[in-house]
């Protein structure tokens, strides 16, 4: 079965990825936006849709509405629910369509989603995968731009 969606525990990932926070507290709006931007670039590189879940009672007051799409969703858990609750529900619902990849460092969460047939990745492994993919993309874009410059120069 194919990988149909990546489900990311946003705060779990932010706590393990200080480079994305760039000195900002992991629960800050700026850190969340930086993570959303980084994961949007990753989604663009790999083509697999993803959903980023944040704990909370909905989005914190004053949080600008994230630009969600079918390809990159940003979800804040409502009052009485956690991001883990929502991740488990989505992983269960996706099981008939393929595998979900759940990114978290919560061991209980991993065990639960594995029972649904989902795959999991630790935050450290996922960070390494994202950075490698984005590094490869940067090399590809640079090579493409170099070829286009040469093509343009020859065409004059």
C-alpha cells in the first residue's frame, strides 16, 4: 500500500528542531510558522500530502489563519482533545487508503498508530530526512539554473 499522508505532531517536532525555531520559543507563533514553511517546502519536494497537528484549544488568540490546503493542512486540536487524539483518528481513517506516516517522539502514540497499520518516524529521523531532501532539491535547482543560464547565453 502507498504512503498517502504524513501526520506530524507539530510541537513534538518543534521541540526537537531548534534550528527551525531560530531562538524563538517552540510554542510561539513565529516558530509554528517557520515549521509550516519548512514542511511546505518538503511537501513540494516529495509530493506527499501532510498534516501538521498542534495541541491547543483551537488556534491561540491572535494566531493568523494558516494557509491550509489539501496538500498541507494545519490543524489545532479543539478544547478537550489533543493533537495525539486527532492523529490517531486520522491514522485510523486512512488505513483503508494506504499508510500514514506519523512523526512523533511519543512512544504510546507510536504503538497506537502502528496498531492501525500506520508507519512512524522519530522526530530526529524525520528532521534528517527533511534536511536531506531539501538539500538535494537545492542542488537540483542550482544545476537547473546553471543549465538555463548557459542555454540563455548560447541563444543570444
